[in-house]
C-alpha cells in the first residue's frame, strides 16, 4: 500500500525532501547486509510505499508540495532532480507569490479556502496513482503561517475527502527561543485543530534535534539541513518496510494502519514521539560496534526518563513498584519524573534481529493501567540493515513525553492572550477570541487526560470506543469525554485562565461539573 506525502510551507517542504532522499539513499545502499532476495523484497515494498515510476525508471515521489511562496518549492524540486536517483512530479506542486507572514489565521482562513480546490485536485491525482492507498503523511511546522494554518485546513479537507484513509501529521515543534513572536499562538491553534482531524501527530522538537546534531553528530555550525537530515533518518527508520508480526512472510502492507493500530488505542491520545539509537557521524560509525542488549537498555531508559538521545540519560528514573502509584516529584525543581506510556512500538533493523530480547518493554509498570500491557507493546523487525547502521532500533511512543512542552507553549500563549497581544492580527482574518478559547480548552483537556489524573473515566469510556480504523472520528463529538472536561479547572492552570474558561463554558451552556 502507498502513502501520499503532503509537504506544506518552508519547513514541510525542506523536511519532506530530506525524507525522500534518506529513503532513496537507503534503498540504493549496498549495506543491506542481507540476502539478495530479502533486499529485493525490501526495495519493492519501499517503492510501492513512497514512489511511482516514470517510463525512464526514475522513481517519482508520491508527494504534493504546497507553499504560498515559490522559493522553497523551486529549490526543493531542483535538488531532487539533481540527485539523479529520484524526483518529484513537476505537476504536483502549488505555490503563490507571497507567504502567510507567520499568521496562522491567514493560512487557515484565507489561503486554505481560496486554494482548496486546486490543492485537493493535486492530492486526488496523486492518490489515483496508487493501486492501494494507505493514507496521507503531512509534514509542517507549527509556528509559521502556511504549514501550520493551511496545513490544519488541508488536513480537515483530507479527512472529509478520504474518510477511510489514515492521516498522520508530522509536526515540528518550534525552538523555545523561537524566531517567530506569535509561534505559541500558531502552535496552540495548529495542535488543537489537528487533534480534531488527524489520526495521529508525530512530533519532533527542533531543540531536541539540534542537540543531537551538536552532541551526537558533532556538527559545529548547525543548519536546518542538518536538523532535517536527522529527522529524515528517524522517520525513515520507522517507515521503511518491516515485518509487522512474528513469522510474517511478507513486508507489512499497511504501514500507517499498522502504526495506528499499535499506537493509538484511544482517540484521546494521539501524540507520538520518536527516538532512535544509535545516531552518530559517519566517521564515528566506522569505528563503533554495538550489541543489541546495550542498544535496547539505552532505548528503554530513554523512554522512561524521557530523554531524546542516549547521551546524558537520567539512569535514576525507575518504573513505580507494582501496586504503587507513580511517585510524586522527586524535588520541587524536578518536573514530572517517570514517563508513563500508553503504547510503544519498537522497530529493529539489521543483524541478528531475531535474537533480541525486548522483555524490558513488556513490563506492565511502564504502562497506564487502563490498557492491557500485552496490547500496549508492538515489535516490527527486518534483518535488512538501515542506512549504514549494521544494527538500529527506533521507538515510537504514545506517552506523556509532551506534557512539559505543552504546558510551556500553552502557558506562554495564554499570557499573551490575557493581555490581548497580537490578537487583532488574527481577528482581522476571521479567527475570533472565542476560537482561541476553544483551542485552549481543547489542549487543556488533552493535557489533563494525558497527565493520568482521570484514568478511571477513560477506562469507563473506552468501552464505547472500538478501534475505528481510519475513520478519524473523535468520540469527543458525542460527548463521551465530557467528564474529562470537568477536570479542566485542574491545579496547573493560572487562575485567570480557569476563570475565563469556566465563564466561557457556562456561556456555551456545556454541562460541566465544577
Ligand atoms: N526543523 C526545521 N524547522 C524549520 C525549517 N524551516 C523552518 N522551520 C521552523 O518552522 C517555523 C517557521 O515555519 P515555516 O515553515 O518557515 O513557515 P511557513 O509554513 O513557510 O509559513 P509562512 O512563511 O508564514 O507562509 C519555525 O519554528 C522554524 O524554526 C526546517 O527546514 N527545518
Ligand atoms: Mg514560508
């Protein structure tokens, strides 16, 4: 089955290019370290997923490129053409003369509706080239105007036009000291809208990847290109073909479906984080050897201590003892300590994958109590090595990893909103104060449930949720989660935020218990 990638805005197009490039380099690599037959079926599965073929035999990326300004798209198209290994379809892009000026409302309410038909026609054509469509992979930043605003709009259109296809959104979390003054507004608006229409959001933080470039890749002057190559490597390490069940004789046919089934057991929790190991410069790689037990031990600790790379992990963090709740914060200065998971997927590639012991990931103490731990952990494997690494392991997790970042971004956006800073720039494009409040409410609701205070309500309500694969229907619409919302007035919100939300909720005559 195939995936159509939709690259939106500067960031989305620049990362999208690196993803196809990384996949293509891996595809051509002579380092597969497996049998010829294995390598051929891996390449066939990869091609079907990401590329259609021209008469000349050159793979053509299954992608639609969208930006409101032309520069990045023309650079992206020509870089791909120059690679000689693959290209984009030159009909499959859309751009205009002027960007959205880092204004989410401009992307969402103006450019989105104005260019909907032409963009959706391109998507439709790309989808029709697939014999079997698994779904869509969209790539965008949260902080700009086109990728974030138009990206949110296009995702809604995809949901309407392809109700049974999966949608996975790759979103880039801005640098904490970001260059866009309204990045926190744009991020809050993006996340809350994607939550309604996406099946899952895969989040990469620019700060974390920057650190990987500096500390693991030893890059001195780090550019977006370096950051994007690390992101692309991580994405490739998950999306290249694997066997998704023990003893399977062919590569998984439904990459997005398998991912959602493993990691999104409940529509309330759909934020996914990605880590992989090892990661290092090519020079160091030549002199390094790894053992599976070492890699797996590090990866597990990266998960529970919420570390994005193997360097500097806090080895003190331990799972709670059976029957005991997660211990309170170790010290007032330490943030939430143990990172509880809802579900994890480990992807192993390379030599001797059959013999790897992953028992440490099956430990029920790692997981929330409302899901059977047997269902919470999945393994995908292939003996085919990935991208010059003889052995590599990736972890996609649905966990509490974003709580702190989310608090940070929502808190900053709220502070600006409380003083009405820059709000007029959004209202002039039709995004009203009430819309902002709706978005704050949505995210606070997600944050509260993710923190696990309301595990019991979730447990009761999950019985109403069948794994409605690909329908994208969020049960919040049916009011199933209304008890969660009563927790909005939780302790972590600033008082003014609580009061404003409660007033707002009353006005909308929701039946909240206070
Ligand atoms: N990782 C990464 N982040 C990027 C890249 N380009 C921009 N960003 C981040 O994306 C955010 C800005 O969004 P852009 O993608 O530039 O904005 P846009 O979607 O083109 O929207 P407009 O320019 O407003 O039309 C900031 O947080 C940047 O740090 C990139 O190539 N890689
Ligand atoms: Mg731009």
